[in-house]
């Protein structure tokens, strides 16, 4: 029997038991009392710890956009790698595509194949909402990955990143850094992804809200379409328009390759830059400390690995072993974490190649 540091109880057989209960259990000759609700929950949780052990074989269908972007490519790789961890999982991906109608047809083929569960990252949640609903109506649970369907009847569980939280994390890092430097009335530039997307608007709102708490605001912003080429062009234009800049937030590390190229070409270094999503390229740049990129805020494609794990649990009728509930939650939002030179070594293994 060992005392657990910092907790008011003792560890016995992997379950935490109150000190009073332990004395009774060790010294009393009376018949054992019925376990409390808390003790029963602890026992259930301990029993659920074998979720990774082989169970009923399940077939997981998978559909995502074409891997023409580092983050999307990492989504597919993470999903496949997670599926390979389990001997009881048959992974059934369909051809990735950026064509809405082709993705709808691909999902329909998975429904016809009667997969046990479907992991779906739609090109557009609105346009694929109906086919996801078809899967659910056919008794195939849908794990909605990242781009959410508007109809909650179209998915069993959603898992994705926190776009608003990305903006908040970037805004706090920039705001705090500039305050510590004693900068007043800073010139802050924001390079978005695709301005019309709700996810971009959420990122921008989080950024503006966080900056406001420091008395700062965005001086100029422009979208760069999530491409390297547009990143270069937009950054070059903004650098030319602003002869002095204090900070830049670039929403996407893939387009950030182009942004950094434009900065290098312009020979500018008077500002700090924060990236977005957490690519390995960006993390190595941060680690080197040789340029303007000081941090990136995560939107990790590891969510695809988690989506596969959740899909397996749902298909097998299991819950999450660290939670009390018997079923997988309906919604899981990943935290957006700030990666700096101080902690980059911890995050680098999770980065994706742009």
C-alpha cells in the first residue's frame, strides 16, 4: 500500500481509496461494506483500461480531401498509422478528392459496403451533410473530422481543432511579447488563409479578442488562400505597404513557407512572427532561432489518429477509459497550444511536413 503524493487517499490495486476506508479494510473483522459509488466508478475505470486490447473486429471507412496540402496529407497518414495499431481494425479508405460530387460518391460506396463506422473529413460540411446523414440513417456511426456538418443528426461524434483558440493563443503570445518590450501602438499584420471560410473568421475573431486585452488591434490583414504562392505574394505586398512592422500572425504554416520566403527576400527582421497549425518546418525554424518566426500555434493533424481510435471504440460499444461515462462523447475539441523555442523539442515529433 502506498500513499499517492498530493492526493488525500491511498493507492490499492490501481484504485485510489480514501484513508478512512483503507483503515477499515486493513483492520476490521466486520463484513466488507458495499462499495461506494466513487469506488465502483474507480473499479469500472480500471476495468476499462484495456481498451487497446483486441476486441470485436470492425471495418472503419475513411474519406478526406486530396492531400495537396501538408496538413491534409498528414491527416491521411495519421489515420492510416492509427488504424495499423489495432489487429481488430480493417481500414477502408477511399480515393481522396477535392471534388464534392466525387467525395459524395466515395462515401456512398462505403455505405453500400456496410462499413461498421465512418471517419469523414468533408471538403465542405454543408455540401456533404446529406450523405453523412445517409450513413447515420443506415446505422453507420459517423465520426466527423474537423470541418463540421451543420446537422448534428449527420454525425455521432465530432473531433477537431479550436480555430478561435488558435487566434487567442497567437494574440496572447504577440500581445504579451510586445508589452514586455514596451511597444506602444504596434503595427500588427495578420495573414489569413481563406477569408470567406468560417474557420478563418473564427481565427481572426480570437486573435482580435486576445489583442484587445492588451489594448492592441490588427493594423492590416489579407488572406493568402492557404498556398505557398499566395503566401509569398501577400506577404510581399504587406511588407511593401508597411515600412515598419512589430508583429505578424500567419494563420497557416504551409502558406508560411511563402511568407517566410518573402520576408527573407525583403531582408526584413524588425518584427516577430507567429505561425499556425504546427508544421515540422515551422518548428525547425523556431528551434534554429535564426529568423523572425518565434512561435506557432497548433492545429494538429493528430486529430485524425484520435478520430480512428474514437471510431473503433464507438463501433465496439466502448467508452473512453479515463472518463466515467460508458460512451464516447459527442464532441471533442483539441486545445491550441503555443510552440516556442522553449518547448519545441516536445512538439516536434507531432509536426507535419509542409
